[in-house]
C-alpha cells in the first residue's frame, strides 16, 4: 500500500459519488437514495479500511475463502459486509454469521440452506434473488419467468428475508443495449413489487458495476457494485 494508491482511492471515491449524485438527480432521486457498495475482490484490507474511513459504508466479497481470510481485518463498525458472488450451499455455514446480506440467491436449495444455517444461529439473513437477465448459460441466476415461483417458495422459509433483486447483465460496449437490460430488470422489480407477495420486500435493486453504474442508476438501480473504478485495475494472478 502506497500513499499514491490511497490518494487514488480518495480521488476515485469522490468522483464516483459525484457521478452517482448526478445520475440520481437525472432519474428523479437523491444521492442518498442510491447505495454504493464497493466490490473488494483482491483488495487489501488496509485499502478497504481507508475507503471506509472516507465514508464508504457497504463492501462486498465474491469468494468465501477471501472473505474469511480478510474478515478479522475489516473495520466494520460503520460498514455493512455483504456476499455478492456465487455461493455454494456447502459454504453457507461459513459466512452466514458474518455477512449482513447475501446478494446471489438463485435456487430453492440455496435459500433453504441459508434458512437452516440462520435458524441455527437464531438470526434472519437478508438476501437478494439473482436474476439472469441476459439469459446467459454460463451465468448463475434464475430466469425471469421463473422468478415469481422461486420467490413464492422462498417466502415460506424462516430465517431468511428477501429484500430485493440483483442482476449482472451481459458484457456490452453499447450503452443503449446495456440500458435496455437495466430497464428490463427494473420493470421486473416493479412488477414483483406490485404483486405484494407475502414476506417478500422489494426495497433493493442491485445492478450496475464499474463500467455501467451510471446507466444502471438512470434505469432505476438502488444499489451499485463498484470495484475497479474505485480501487484500480485488479490483479487476478
């Protein structure tokens, strides 16, 4: 960690917040209506904690092992830790007592395991249901037409509370096309909200990452997951 890397994070954090505020205003909302979650995959705890000291109050990890290895180093006094990656059922027990929200529920089996492990710890775990809005075979997430049925089944589980939806649209350089994916996702979010399903709360629509969070907010996102735009290009080697 260098002084330059910290100053870069500070600069990026202010720039991202300014862009979020601008997009929120354009979409008829306020800056405080949008949650900035920092995707912290491969980022050192010292840098994460520096961002938290600047005001960042939501972070998300993609991998269970990385979350566990960094957990004791996070400064979580004023920050929510969430899990945003694909979660295997056999790893639920390792994180269910450590995170405030799991963003990637896409099956009854996974929801049931979260419920079971949460009840063992006398807690209710908040989750988002992941929707495969681009219908990509290599991506997780429930297909849009299967969403309502999945939600109805999950609503019967104790120890789990659905707070909204999450999506990762296909990689796309065309801003108009990516905006259409976000718009479709927002329409699904509104449709589910209007059905007023028992024990299902639609308060969070998590979509948009470093390359497209501005467009996601314009189309109705309430939470954006930003990594490289905040922390710089990742080193995955």
